[in-house]
């Protein structure tokens, strides 16, 4: 396939190769992301197994580890051993919001690049849907929101918010975390909680109710734990 770039050297995001990567369908681009709240050692073992395989369409394979700050201790140590003898036929990108949350030894084995946050205008180059841009702060979140039914997620979030009691919030969130949205509803759990928190904020703006205030802080704490 002919790969295309924009005048400033960025991926076009419209050619078949870009679309396959954006939709997670490229056989030589492997993504590792948290299952639930963390990246576990089984995920790193999977990465090692895949690295041992030859590229299906090229001589190089790309591995992207998202939200690396969620690596469990055993997963981080396993990744460190992997990075000590990096494969020649693969490139590994380790993404995290706070690099200080990674082992210093992992940082020492990586080339570090810092990225600025995206403005809404910059995100519009990825998506023109203003409703999605209300919730997304990164291109990755734009992509996840585009894959999900935002209207249905908002409806579900507001149904929970309208009927929730402060005492039941932790139990409700725990049950939500165990429920597999991706399998049952097609919802990404991270997207769900992102929308849930934003809808709680909106509720607090319109109605100053202590149960919504408590719900907001409990949910924020739950998502960051």
C-alpha cells in the first residue's frame, strides 16, 4: 500500500494503512493496554511471545504499551528484563502520563520524549464531532469515543446518577468495574468512567446537591486508585 503523509510530515489518517492502525487491525502494530485497572504480567508475556514472531507484512513490528503507569510490580520487572535485551526486529513505545510512576531502570532504557497537551482546536483535526470533543483530551480518547455509542453511554450514566445514593456509590462503581462493557455493551470502561465523571460535573453545575458532590469525589478517587 502507498503510505501518505501530510505536508508537515504527519500521518494522513485517511489512507488504508493509517485506517488499519487506527482501527487496531494492523497485524504488525500490537497494542498492550490495561485489562481493568492494570497491565499485568500476562500482558508482558504476551508481548514477549509476539516479539518472537516475524512481521507479517514488514520486517519490523511496532509494540505500543499504553498507560504504562498501571503496570503491576511483576509486570514492570518483566518489562525491564525485556528492555535489557531489546529485539532488533521490533520497536517498543511505552506511553504514560507521568514518567515518574515508572521504574527508573525502565526510564534509563528508553529514549524519552515529552508531548504537549492537545487543545480543542488541535483535536478537531482528528474529529469534528463537538460532543466527542467535550469529553476527549487526547487523540486516543477521540478514537475510543468514536468507537463507542456516546449517546447510550450518557443515557446510562445519567440513569445511574439520578438514582444513586451516596452510600451505594462504592458498591455501584465496583460492580461497574467488574462488568465487561466491551463484551456486553460495546463500551470501553475507561470511556464510560470519563463520561460518567463529566456528567457528574454537569449535574453539580445545575444542582448543588451534596450527594452529587460526594459521588463526584468518590468516582474520581475510584478511577485514580
